[in-house]
């Protein structure tokens, strides 16, 4: 009988977590590939999971037999939703109310099937606990089987299912598996009724069991809340700087589920090593946040390891404090409630409270308070007071040190102007070979690192003292506005956060320029010098020659720009030339249109038309062969909206391009090497392609860039195709496949 229960709960969880990346991917193109689509979807799934657990808890009062018939009826009603399909025609634009749009679309698409599946983990454990089976007193091991099914679903989706099956085949396969699951539930119900304990025996076994207290319930909620919020925080961190795709969604979620498996196994595993690893790894993550380390692979792995160990510690404490099986459904109800609160906090509350995504480090620090203390400590008042006095003193020292360093750096701004690359480090670039400056910064960095790590080790045995020490560094950086890695931070003159990310307008006295930052990436610079205000800089230098080499018959024809930024590219147009500007983020459109921040749209001359919505969906409505030039500049932070870089997307761009025209792609990226992807795509749709790497910077406001241009024929490039041109033919890498709406492989592109 145990094997039947295990297979059923495994299948239920497999279906539950297979549908999450599947349906979320179907919604991504309607919202520009925003990472917030996944976070909002996760919040929806957590709310329904809570609903399923509440149903399992309340219906348990009916008794196992009646509960089985109610559940069977719900399963039968679910057949109306099969095969599942995404409902996206909701009668209002997805861009205007993105959170409401995602939630309503998910509710109509998979809401009821997900709710029914969500109830099965506590429900099946409850059924087993009411039988005469030898494991009835401790059915929690089934929860591990449930999480194994969830984990395998998440791993198999990006590795097997997504590459091999079309979305239609995926939904069809899911529907067939759901029917199999229905048969297994009926089988479990049959065996449950045959092996039920008599009512008198059940009542006798419950009389001596103490009910959970309010303190127990609050502790369960806290232990579930922190890992749930951290999972979404680390997912946003990863997807913001790389890409919002199922592969990168499922890695943190898979680690999250793995911690449940390890914690709720019959013999819990790795919990002690996890608790010992936290004091060693958390200081490294906090330093990486404060110093803004840019070693993407290493830093991401570090964040994932820390998340895993913290989640395992919290879930290990949950398993250690689980109640008697009588209160099993209530226990999972409160655990689900805590998880749901994590999703609501990250998706709804934090974007309103914080203009920058500080919820991730905030919850990271809060989770450290839940770590069990090591060894036996004195509980005298003076010792407890030191838990606050020592971190406060350390934080004050850091505040003074960072303030002094920031003041000294600004005083020597003229000296720093001697190196362009050094200046670029102020806005996210790489320090130059200003050796004296670098040696000072390096010494300061090493000194602070050693000091902070030593302080962390000295406080690690006391959770409160350790957590506050971690907070001290982050607070000192935030209050002083000085980065301990040597960067001088520009002044923030405007910041706003919405579904699509964080936009900031910065002003740098050193660069004498204003900058638009989306997430961690520069999206436009405008000089404050009146003589240079209309000069396009930043990534856009190579476009000067590409626009100059567009066929003469197309010089005045409409231009499509996908990704508005600060509007810099409009300065390459001619007076009254039509520019269709496709932008999904209303904050970006507002900033670019406001001359208090940037004046490109007002002063450069073209006749601009801002079209709000996902660029690919909106461009689909444009007239075929309308544009002489199409510019694709669509990165949000350094993340890629993959649906704008697929074969189907490129075929759309080609259909909107006039004969003799050019498509221009900005593929500049700190972390991803996209040239092989572009080569495969251009060959797949029959376009010629050339690439240019720009490393020599003419002004202090220029940035290194990589641009790819495509056209139907080599002659359409004009002088750019000359033998001595810096634009070289794009070479294909046979190991990189063609990205489509059904297939993409981000891992092959990471530097």
C-alpha cells in the first residue's frame, strides 16, 4: 500500500510543478519577458497551494471516507479544463495592469486543476495516518516523495520536455498524466477504506496529543516565510542579469524543494553541515552585494549555495518541530501560509515599499535570526546587550570609513578624469590601468574584506549578533552612498520601480552627464554640456556609420526602434523622419519623454511615435515592409527577453523590413556571448550578418559595445561590407542551436 501512496503523491507533485514553468512561459511574450512574470506566477501558485491545503485541512473533519468522495468529485470536475491552454485574451492590455493580468490569466488557464492537485500532499498523508499501516504514526515521509516528484518535474522541463516537445504537445502530455493520476487517487481511496482504523481506535490515539500553541504556529510561519521569499529574491537576482527563462527559474525552486526532501526524509540529511556552512558563506554574499562584484558565474553560485543552506536550515527546523500526525493537515496549512506570505511580500508588497529591490538582502538578514545558536551560552543581560552593542559599534566604524573614503574620492575627481576606463567604472564598467588608483582601491578592498570576515567569524556563534553584523555593512554602504570597491556613486535624481524593474535617473558631476539605469545596466547617457547634448554616446557609436550606409532610397523611410531607453537612437534620424518607438515599460517612456531628464526625443528632430506594449506583439500589427531600418535594443538590465531573439521573431522583423534595409541588434552584454546565437538565427532565416566590437572609446561617456547588423544581401550593407571594414562576417558555431519559441539554451552563451 505504501508504494501506491508514494506513486500517487509523486505523480500529483510532478504535475503540480510541471505546469508552473509551462504556463508561465506561455505568458512571458505578453509582458516583454519580464522576470516579474515568474515571481507573480509563483505568488499565484503559492496562494492556490494554501487554498488546497486549507481544503485538505477543513475537509478532513468529514472523515477519510467522505473526504474521498468529495475529492473524487472535484477531480471529475477538473476534466472540463483539459487539455489546458493559456487564456490571454482578457479584454484589457497586459501592460497597463500586469499583475492583475497575470493572476487572472493563470486563474482562467489552470486555477482549478492546480487547486485540486495542491491538496493531495496533506490529504494522502492524512489518509495514511488513519489506517492500520505500520507507518501511520509518521506519514511525513510521503512529503519527501511529494517533493521528489516536484523536483524531477522542474529538472525535466528545461532539460527534456521544453527542448523535445512543442507547447501543444506539452499541454497534451500533461493532460494525459492527469488522467493517470485520477486513477491512482481512486486506487488510494479504495485501499484507505479497506484499512481504516475503527473510529474508537482513532479517538483513543488522539486523546493524549497536545495541540500546537500560538508560538508553534508563528514559528512555523517564520520558518516557511524566509526560504520562500529568498527563493524569489535570488531568482530575480539571477534572471535580471541573465535571462528570464524556465531554466533559470527552476534552479532556485529546485534547490528549495531539495531542502524539503532532505529535511523531511525518514533520516534528515545535511542539516548540521548546512548550519555550519552559513557563517562561512553568508559574509561572502554580503561582501559581494556591498562591493558589487561582477564575476557573474562565481557570484551566482555563491548566492545559490547560501540560499540552499539557509533554506535547509529553516526547513530542518520545521521538520524537527512538526506536530503529531493528528495535526498534520494544520501543520502543512501554516507552512503553506508562510510560503504564500513570502510570495506576496516579494511580488506585491516589496515593489510598493522599496524603489530598489532590497527585499532580497533584507530577508537574507532576517533569516539569520532563525538560525539555532551554537553551543551553550550565558543568558546574562550584559551578554545579550553585546549582541546589539558590538554590531552597532562596527557599523559606526564602517559608516565613518566609507564617508571619509567617499569624501576623499570626490576631492580627487580631477585626477580620476585622466583615464576613460576608470571613469566608466563609476557607471558599471571596469577600472582602468590607473595603477596608483587601483592599488589604493585594492588595498582598501582587501583590508575591509579581512576585517569584515574576521568580525563575522567572531560573532557567528550568536545568531542575533551575527545577523546584525551582516546588516552593518549593507546599512553603512546605503547610508553613505559610497561603494567600498572604489566607485564614486552618482546622485540619484529620480527612481521608480514597477512590474518591469527599477529605473533610475542618475547625474554624475565627474562625467557631467545624466544617465538612465535599468536594473544594473546603463540605458543611455546625455551630456550636460550644451555643445554635446545631442551627440549619441554610450553603446551607440557604431550606429552612426550604419545609419549613414543605409541605402539612399531608404534614408527618409520609417525606422522601428525596439527598446526606447533614453531615446538616444532618435538622434541618428533626419528631421521629420518617422520613428516608431516600441516600449513595454511605461516608466521608461515617461522618463525619455520628460525634458527635465533627457531631451533627445524633443530636440533631435524625427517624428516619434511611442507604441506601448510588448515589442514583438505590437510590431506584428505594423504594415509589412514598412521600415528601412529596425533597431533591436531590448535588454532589461542585462537580461534577455528571449522571445525577441528567436527564429520566429527574426522572421517577423524580416517581414517588416523593406528591400535593401538593415536590422541592427545591440548584443552588448556583460555576461552572455550572443554572437553565435545571432549567426545561427541569421542563417536560419536567410539573412546576411556582420558584427563589430567597439573597444576604443572616443569620449568619457562612450562604452564598449557589440553590434550585429543583418540584411537580405551583402550589397545592402554598402561600405560596411568592404574588405577593410571593421564590420566582419558573423561566424557560426556548430555547437549553438537555433533559438525558437520552443527552444533556447542560455547556458551555452554564458562567458
